């Protein structure tokens, strides 16, 4: 049991979090990208609400882009990423655990991982879930995973205000290259409560439409 729970429950290491933020946002992102565009579309950070961020997933840069747009410098709240088990291995996994990431088996999520995710939502931490489940470089239409809606509905038993924010992320090249441009666009939020009576399929259709709409705007802003 101890071994299975090692990927969850880590608090963000304050010193490591600060160093990672400085290195990625002040140095790496500024050097690699020539232009960074955040499109708010009248978006404002929800107050007194738990937040689940649901971005498109086009590159390994997505996590850093998202953190720049919605991380502690903007919201005073760190992003907590739900990632696959393969990403939590080795040295990379050691760092990710201490930066707020935790793993989940997409095919058969453990109760401990689900409980931890619900706990984060209830405590109004910013949970990041990629609904497509993997990097989808060319933006093909995929069947979204059921995790986002499932977690939100479970969390309504702990909190009565949950906001899911669809997000579109785009790069000036399909595979980002040195001095390229990225754009992040916030979509229209979805508000979840215990009275919402939609199936996973119905909810995912709405979420996907909002994600794609936001991504279309992001793509236009990088010239694609």
C-alpha cells in the first residue's frame, strides 16, 4: 500500500516551486518563445469557487504555458497536474511529485487517486486535467476521457461551487521550435453543481466544443 500511494499526497516544496517558477518562466520561456499571447475573452478568475482547468494538449510545453497563464503569479494558487504514471518515473517523477503533480491510471483509476483529486478540488486548489488524455499534436478530434466530469460530480459532495475552465493552447508550428510563438485562450466556463443532470457523453460534447472554440482563436493568433 505504501508503494502505491507514493505518487499522491505530496505538498509542493516551497523552495523547489520558486526555483522551478523562476527557471521556467523567467528564463526558459523567455528564451525559447519570441512571443507569448494570453487571450482572456472577458475571462476573470472565479472567486469563491473550486477550479478545474481543462486544456487542449498539443505539446510537452503545455504545462509550462498553463502555469504562466494561471499559476501562482497570476492566481496566487499553484496548478496541481493530474498526469499519467509513465510521466512520474525516475528523476522527472521525483521533481514532478514535489511540484504538485500526481499520477492516475486512466484505464482504472485507484480510489486513493480519486479521493486525493476530490480533496484538492474541495480545498479549492487548481486542478489541471487534460481531457484528451494524451498529447494530440495535430488536434484530431478524440473521444474525451470521462475523468473531468466524474471528478467534478464526486466533488460536489464536498463543495457546492465548481468551475471548469476550457482552454485552447496553440503554437505557431505544430511542433514548437526555438523562437516560435504560443497562444493560450480561455474558453467559456462551465459551472458544476449537484443538480446538473448530464451524462458523461453529453457533458464531454459540450466541453469539447468549448475547448475547440478556444483553440481556434488561439490558432488564429499564431497565424495557423
